[in-house]
C-alpha cells in the first residue's frame, strides 16, 4: 500500500466517524421551528389518544419540505405532525406495523410489499424532486459534466480515478488529478436509492444484470451513509468523494453537483424547471410511475416522485373517524395549499394533472366503508 492509498483510507475512516457525529447532531436538532421530528415517538398511531397529533415516517428525500409543510399546517389547523425521517424502507415498515398514520416513500410498493401490507395501500404523490450527483474534489470548483456511461462506470467500480479519460474528455479545461474516487451510497432502505438505481438500470445493461434496482441493493463499491444527511456528510468530509443526494440537501449544504447528459444528449442542470419537465407525464390512476431517463429534451434524468402512503380503509386498530379525517385533510392541504412551498425548497410542485390524480386517490379512502372526504374538498 503506497502513502497516497494509506492517506485516503485514513480520511475515509475519519469521514465515517464524523458522519456519525453529524447524524447524531441532526437527529437531536431536527427541523428548525418545526413540529416534525427525526427521533419520533414510541407511541403507535393506534394507541395515541390525541387525534390532533398525527404520526408519520419515511423518506429523508422529502424531509426538508415536510418540515416546512407540517410547521405551517400546525400553525393554521392546530394539528401536530410528528414525522420520523428514517428512510422510505423504514416508513413502509412502520406503516405495515401500524405504528404511524402515514408513511412516505420515494419508491412505490413492490408487488411483494403490497401483498405483505395485509390491506390496500394508497399512494398519494406529494411532489417530485431531483437526485443529484455531488462531488468533493480539492481545488475543483467547476460544474462537472457526467454521462450515463461515466456514472455507471464509477458505481460499478470500473472508473476509479478522477483523471480517467472518460471524465476528462467531457470536461475540457477542468484540472482533474489522479485522485482516487471515493464512492458513497445509502446504507439504509431508501427511495432515493430506488430512483438512482432505477436510472442506472435503464442506462446500463451491465448494472441491470449485475445489481438491478431497489430501495436497497448490493453495491459493487463504496461506503454507506444513513439518509441523505449521512451521504452528504461522507461526500463533504472525503476528498475525492462522490455520491447521490436530494437537490435540497446539496444546495443547503453548499455542495457542488454535476450536469447530467440526458437521453436527448443535453447536459441538464438539476433544478425545479428541469425536474418539472421530467415530471410532465400522464400519471396512471394509482399514480405509480417512474420519471428517470426522461424523454423530455430539457428534463433532468434522475428525477422522481415521493408518495405519502396510507391504508385505504382507515377504520383499523381502534382509530377514530376524527383521526382519519385529520389525516386526509392534512394530505389534501399538502397537494393544494402546501404546493406553494415546494419551489423555495427546490422541489417541483405537482402538475394540475398530477393533482387531479392525487385528489381522486384521496377521495377513495374510507372509514368503515364510507368515503372520508366529500366529493369536492377544495
């Protein structure tokens, strides 16, 4: 082992330790001024007698937006929302265990997950967002360009240095040294991972055959961080680091992120506009759709929806009808009045067509077989 490799290994170990400290601080501090929390509560939804306090868990991808929405809604409606930002996989599990009123996932339930839930689960789109490729290369402040082949090559462990010709050829004028690439990925069940691996599976047949897509996969290379926060920490603290995170986390942490070549051959900067372009698709009635590798010429190719997940029949585990109404009213507010807060936090609001689909899904929710929402709740 030469001195450069030894130094890199030491830096990676330090990054992991610092990342753990950062996660601990984040979990203690939570969202500023928000009634949502990362640590959550041990009280289950069914045993929580306060119907004016709702419990949710899941996606870290959407946490910056949910923090804002739930704070504003509490001020307006007097309903508190305790949201645990633990990853989409954790949110699905807690909904299955009926310890929360709603989960949130950046990946729709698989057929296997759907069967395991024991009852029909509704997917209500909340917004769409971009998964960006962020990097930390000492001395480099340029916005890199990355192609699908380069991204797949890095995550397959085939491109290992920043001065690889496949990278330098598409970034003329950028001084890239022979620095080892330190790959970061999610260690937890993650909808952000689902979006990213869904993209990789579409643009690389080798990735599709060797790794595939999902909320958790067997990564060929790299170190894992918990949540978007953990991966952000690894990238920031590791010279030569690269990883995939939600756009809001990159901007809030002042991290560099790449322009990605899309299917049309255009290098696209992740933004509200390019995410909206990717999300301008016709949604099926159940809203389950993939936005990655978009056909839109100006669309960002690593985009995806995030969905709130609830049981279609809300009369379970001694839940009150009032609690069910509070939950449905919150989600209705999210897809209407709440959409105004999306752009300021770098999420793309729902299109009018997507909002209509979300409305129809919410109207299908029942309590003891009766619709919870009236025909028009605007």
